[in-house]
């Protein structure tokens, strides 16, 4: 492979192997490549993982550390999935790393999936770069996610538990929770911002069984001022305007604050990180006149949090693309609380197609044409685009190349 396109083609070719939960294949690869574990933080949760990673990364950088992050999915470019100090992996490094991983995988007893290969690429890149800390975002679930080859992270985090990927993780919240709690390690503190007492009891019991300290971060949030910006007062800290907007971000920030204090980072670095954190596609304002917001909410719980924030906006129009395996009815019903919902589809394997949407009674539009028409004559003061992180990525790229430029 000589270019990033070669790498992307190779990885996309592995998608046919689907999802194969388990740690054995990645563990074999890491041993074969001679990769050792670096100081790490492991973050799981249905919603809020990416935002918590963004807060932690900004805090760590303000502390003067070199911070690696592994996230999914990307919003702007593929290389965001593997970053060092917020900078995506360079093409020459991506190609070199991918070639080493591909050559090693050729000797693997089992074929690796696309996500497993990407995980190994991140491990190899960080092994070479030796950052002071790596923050790993779980791809799916936790217990059998390929990132869970971590043996001794400095801390683990569970941000939230909601109904997502039920066909893989389980039918009930308790089953889904146990999969996410599976990143817990003996003697390693697990921080959480859960509010469901049933799930908290489950987590505490597992913590006792695993001899892992369980830390509830919600008491750190002393006050939240919601508005166009989100201002939060954390325990022992004066009010701070978060870099990420939304009531729910106060609790993602609290997860990061608690971990940073566990790692004995300075209060100054923590405060700077809370202010500077950026995460494309999370209540991202891409235009002020008219006001256009991109938000990657992609399940009922994420949409509910988005709707609460949108209630603070003026009259709202919604453009949504909801994937086939999501609870469309619940998501659309929530969005209708704040404005009229137009639905669409896009080029993605799990996208809900036009015929299905029309059959279900959706107000269907072809989004590119519709967006240009809306910009020419805005129907409301605020437009929010949502429903899928993958859709947000497409819209953001279209906005930048076709409209913004």
C-alpha cells in the first residue's frame, strides 16, 4: 500500500467479515508485533464517550502531556480515529503502520475484522510514538470489544447506558450494561455518570466482585446554567463555560474531571481542558446566520438529550437520517417536540432507504437539494441536522466543500 486510499480500500475490504466479538485475535497481533501497554484510560458508554475523550484530551494537553486518542467513528477525516495531541495520524505514518499490520495479519491463525485491524494499527502507532497517555474509546459494548485487550488501565469510565446495538449487546438495559461494565479491571477505579439506580446497583455489585473501586461523578456537578452556552460549576471549582454545549455535557465533563483528579492533574489544566474541548459533530454550530447545528445523536437517549438543548433555541427545523437498526419512531417523536422533522437517506450500508421512509409516513426530502433550498430561504431561525454520526460526517463535508467555500 502506497497511499491513504490504498489503506482505506484494504480496511473496507475487511468489512465483509462483519463484527466478531472477542479479544484473542488482537491479543495475538500485539504479541506478534512486540507491543507493550502504555498508560491508558478506557472509556465506554452508549452516549458521551467521544465528548468525555475530548474533555480528557484537552485537559491532558493543558497538563503538558502528549496524549494519544483512539475514537470511532470519525467526522471530518478517517485519520481522526488515531490522533496524537488532537492531530490525526499523518498519511505516511498511516501507510507504514497499515503495511506492518497487514503483513503480520497474514500470519494470524484467524482473519481479523476491519475494527480489529484498526485497533492494532492504533496500538502500533502509539507504541512507536510513546505518548504519555492513551485514551481508548470503546467501539461497541466493552467486554468483547477489541480495545479491551487493555490489561491495566489507569482508570475506566462508563458515561451512560442506553438502548443501542441490542441485537449484539442484549435485549435489556441490564444486559447492555454488563457488556459495558466488562472493561472493569481489578484494582482499577471505574468512574460513571449513571442515574438509573438498577444499573448503579449492578455496577456496584460487579465492582465488589472485581475488587474495583466505583466512583459516581454526578455529585461533582453543583450547578448547570443552560443556554446558547453551557456553564457548569463543579465541586471545588468556580463556574466554567464548557467547550461542548448541552446539559448532558456537564456530566461528560464530570467524568473527565474525576479521572483528571485521580491522575493528579492540576486544577488549572482541568479548567483549561473544560473550556478548550472540541468535538466535531456534537452540537456543532457551523453557521450563525442562519443558525445551523450539526449533532450526531443516533439513538433515543442521544436524541432526548439533543431535544432538551434545542428547547433553548428559537423556532427549529430538523433534518434527520436515522439508520435502519435504530428506533426511528421514538427518535422522530422526540424531535417533533421542537420542530418539523424532514427525513432523508444517504449512501451508507445501514441507511434507511427512501421507500421505507415514505412507506412509514416520513416527510422525505433529498437532503442536498433540500439544504440548498433551505439556505436560500430559511423556514425557521434554526436548522439542526442529526440522526447519525455517519450522516453528520457527510453533511459536514458537503457544507465545507459546496457551501462554506
